[in-house]
C-alpha cells in the first residue's frame, strides 16, 4: 500500500501535538495568526456549520 493511501485513511489530518506550537505562529507570523483567529471565530460561530 502506498504512503499516500495510508495517510488518506487516518482519522486526523493533523497530529494533536502540532497544536501545542500554535503560539509560535503568533510570534513568527502575527498577521497570519490574526487572520486565522478571525476565520476560526467566524467559522465556528453558532449556526455556521451543520451538525450532520
């Protein structure tokens, strides 16, 4: 089985440990981090995502 197929079959796209480093983004790329926070807030606000 190819490596691509194995990656595609995993449940999570990213490892949870990657999120431990999110603070680095605010230091290394503050504008990108601000845009991410704004997107996250809007995307996860009530009624924006379906529950199905």
